[in-house]
């Protein structure tokens, strides 16, 4: 009976997944159609402008010719008038000598040309061409995988294992229900990170180790007492969140110059993991939900965030919203919220999209009552779904909820902090702050 119930639950979950997949495909089709219509409208406007410019040019040419002929008519009229004046002269010899002068010769009629109108050549297209523009839908030719039916004893053992495995998750869930914002923040400890001049970005490696880098390309691993454990030199100095620790404990970091993403194994061997072609990878984040890798990147004037799975296969890209407007200009820090939202620090704003890549909101600090926009850099989320973002302009940390509502300034210069570059949050809800110097300060802000 338990096995059958498990199969029924699995079928229900599959039905839900199929419905979501189909809904997603429908949305993609609508978005593609809207995009094609937008491109058709743009091309139509350009062609109409081109025709208008041609018409204007032809009109101006004809106007010049008309003015030329009008001037010639006036010239002939004046010559004719002068000639009749000479005819009335009594001195015949003077008349003959005047008419014989070259200066009295009539100029020829100016040369003019007929306009050559533009010619329209109709486009060549069929219904198949439009169909190809809107993508292709098919069912993969794959043999359906049979559902596994576990023996009763095996199923029972598996349930016991899952029960033990999910104990920690239940503890986190219980903690979430009891936690709330503290009225004030409390400094827990502070230490210097050796081997770097600043803490531009920090990534927690384990519960007692972290990685930090400065803008000279130094990347180090230390324990939480500030003891140097490992150091390396990257190709360029970075003021971006260019490294993250994957679920398996490997450090992953971007190389903007070589346009690759590298992985450092537990044996400290560096390996090219993902090539980003002609896109420059800026920032990276390993999902705590499913291990996917989110990468912010730029190329010329374009920017996007790409999602890869654990093996490095591209599975999603986020570049434009539903109105085909660009989402990002320079996504230099990324994180993921507990609901799957992707949060990115961009130029003068925080941009949040849902896990499907649809734009939810952009936060530019206007809720704080300041006219000066924020300069967002380090970013993180906590167990309550809050978004925490460093503002390098005001040397503060903004606390924003999942809907984009400003809650409060968590840290300000009154707390004795320098310019705030980076932050991260550990499993015990401690907030780590990396500053313009090589100081990392740890705070408690939840109770």
C-alpha cells in the first residue's frame, strides 16, 4: 500500500510538472510572437522612413529645378524688355552695334532631369517561413522510463533514510518560523584577511573557512580566525562577485580575460569548466537549492545572466523582460533567494527576476528618500527571504523583502564600517561583511 501511494503521488507530481511545462511553452510562444511582431513593426517603420527620405530628396531636387527655370524665365523677360527698349531708340547705328555684342546673346535654357521614382519589390515569404520564426514544438522520440516499484522492505528502509536526511531541513524550517529581525545588529567578531588589500568579494567555503579577493587579483582562503590556508593569483583584479563555492565544495571562479569559468578541485587543481565564447563572465553564484550555476556576463553593450547545470550545460538565459527591454547593463554580483528568485546587483539598481527569468522588480534605493541612486555591489539573501545589498555610495546595507519593499538600513557608517564591498550569510544566520580594507566583520541581525 505505501508503495502504491508513493506511485500515485509521483504521478500527481508529474502531472503538475507537465502542466507547468506546457504553461511555460505557451508563454514562450506568446513572447516569441510578440518579439517577431515588434521586429516587423520596427522594420516597417524603418522602411517607411526610408521612403519618406526618398520622397523628400526627390521633392528638394524638383524644387531646385523649378527655381532654376523660374530664374531663367525672369532672365528672358528682362532681356525681352531691354530689347524692346532698344527698338524704340532713334539711333539705328547704336541699335545695330548693341545687338551685335556678345553680351546681349540669350543664354540657353538650363538643363533639367526627370525624377527617377523608387521601385518597391515585394518580399518573398510563405507560411512556413513565419512558422520557423516562432520556434518548433515536438515530443522527443524517447521511450518513456518505467516507474520504479520498490519492494516493501526497501521502501521502508528508504523512508527511514530520508527521515534522517531531512532532519536538518526540518530544523531549518523550524528556525525560519521562530526567527525575526532584531531591533539592532550585534558585532560578533572581526578579523583581518591576510594576503589581500581589500575584501571585494567573499564566499563561504565551509562553516569555518572563506575565500576572499582584492582588486589586484589576489584570491585567498582563510579560516575564521584570519589564518591563511591557501592563496593564488588570478589574471586580473576584480570588483565583482567572480567566485563561489559549489555544493560539492569546489571553488568556481570566472576568468574575464580568457572568457572561461574555472573549477578548483579539492586537490587544488585548476580546470577549465565552462567556456563562455565571446561573452565576458563577470559574476557567479552556485545555487543552494539545486546546485545550478548562475553567471552574469557582458558582450559589447549587451548583458545577460546564464544558468548552467552542475555539469556545465547551459539550460537558461535571462537577457530581456516580457516587453523585450534589456534586464541588465552590468550584473556584477549575483545571488539566489529561497524562493528561486535571481537577484543581481546592476548599475545603480538591484534587479530581481523569478526562477523562470521573468522580471519581478528593480530596486534603486528610492524607498530610502534619497535622491542619489544606490551603487549596489555585494548581495545575499537569508532564511527569511530578505535581500541584503551593499551600497558603496552611502556605505550602508539595504534590507529589502521578496517583493522589493525597502525594510530598513541594516548597517550604516554609525556602526563604524568603511566602504562596504561584499557580504555573505552562513547557516547560523551570521552576516559576514567585506570592506574596502582587508577587514571582515561578522554580525548578528536575526533573533
